[in-house]
């Protein structure tokens, strides 16, 4: 059974520029892990127009920052995960979470659905009007 990823860019607020929010199986991953004041990665960083997204999954894998708590990552730490592709599966594992939060379990996505969702989110650039 695969998890399902949905990406949405939120408009800028009083404290943050446009940010990417990640829903897994219909649940807001950032809010569930970091609390209501947490923020996701900035859309400009997570969905760049001139290079692949850091969320792109490769066989080598890489650590990707997914957000920070309301008090900032410099204070309490950042939410990050190791993103890696193995055949037709994209896995998010080896979570690092701000203290004292509990890390989410490893997540497994169908690689085709994952790539399609990342491409869809990257192509919808409405938020650039705020830059």
C-alpha cells in the first residue's frame, strides 16, 4: 500500500513568503509534525523554475528540509527527511524533527504518482506574482 502525496503552495502571510505544504494521505504533514505555527519550505526553493526540485527523488537519495517550527529552525531544529527512489518506489525515511516532536514513520510513494504531483506543483507558478 502506497502513501499518496499532494502538494499545495500557500500564499504569503504576515511572516512568511509563499510556502509549499505537503499533504500525505490527506493530512498536512508539516502541521501534524510541527504544530499549527510551523511552516513548510519556501515555494521558491522547493519548486525552482531553473533546476530540478530538491524533492526530486533519485537512486542516490538526499536529505531535504520540509519545514521548521514557529520558533524557527535555528532555535529548535528543522523537519527534514531522506528522499530516495528505488525502482518504482519513492521513500521518505530517516526523519529529523525538532525536539521534542516524534518523527513520522517512513513513507512510501508510487514513483509515477510522486513525479506527476511534483511536476504539477512545479508547473503551477501562480505564487510568483508575490515575489
